[in-house]
C-alpha cells in the first residue's frame, strides 16, 4: 500500500535546481508534460495528489473494483445461459469492467490537473524524463523490508491460487483448451514474475541492512 513517501519518490526526481515532476496525461495514455519545480511547488503538488490516508484509499478502490468485477461476471453468467464464457462474452465482460474504471480514472486525473494548473503555471518545462527503471528503483527504495516481503508473499499466494485453479479444471478443461485457462496461465506467469521481483528487492534490502549494522 502506497505511503506519502512512496508517492513522493515516484512523482519527483531530484535534479540541480529542484525536482522533475511528470504531470499525468489527462486521458491517462499519451505524452506527459514535465516540469522543474521547487520545494514549495513540490509540497503544494503533494498536497493535491496524496490522500490523507493513502492505504485506506487503495483498499476502498481495490474493493470497489473487485465488487464491480463480481457483479459484471455474475450478470454475464446469468444472462449468457452457459457456464463457460465464449470469446464474445469475455470481450463484452472486459469492456463492461474496464470502461467505467477508465472513465473514473480520467475524471480523477482531470480534476487534479485543474487544481495543479495555478501551481505549474510558473514552473519551467523540461524534456528530461523519469524513466520506468528510475520509477521502479525509487518505489523499491522507498518501501520497507517488511512491506517488500509482504508484497512478494501476496504475489506468491496469487500465483499458487491460479495454479490450483488450473489443476482443478484440468480434468474437464485441459490446459490451453479454453479462454479461461489461457487467462489463468497468463496470471500465473505475471504473478510469478512480480513475486520474484519483490523477493529479489527484499533480499537486496536485507543485505543493505546487514551491511549497515
């Protein structure tokens, strides 16, 4: 769960003369504008983008998405009249899940950008980027060892759950025989990769703590 320190480390990159801030694209995808801001502007931007309780917000958003996904999935199962979703059923279901999430995301970003405009109006533009590698490193460095281990454990659990589902379904739906098994295999690979990434980061943090002790 994101903390204020993690949000700050991801959004701002220290450079001579201040910090690089990448303002989000108002439509989520596409080119982002980058600015060099000073300490006062940085604090004002953080006040806008950081909720009072970041962890609580993430829990609420996650629960809402999961609940909406359950409602849509159940509704599709009831209305389709068959147990296994077809490719068309899956496409319709994904659209019904993702489109409202995307629209809510756009509304949230545009609201924040309107509040940021007075702050960024006097900030100089820059073409220097914050790379994805720098973002990942900053987020990992901001996390505690305990939190990194927790996230690694959660992704291990997710991977094991998906694998268990594949084993249970294998008697009637062999691997790669339908859309659901293909999706489960993708989730197994994704969960395993994320688990390895977090555990490697945790091992690095553990070695740093041992060396500093």
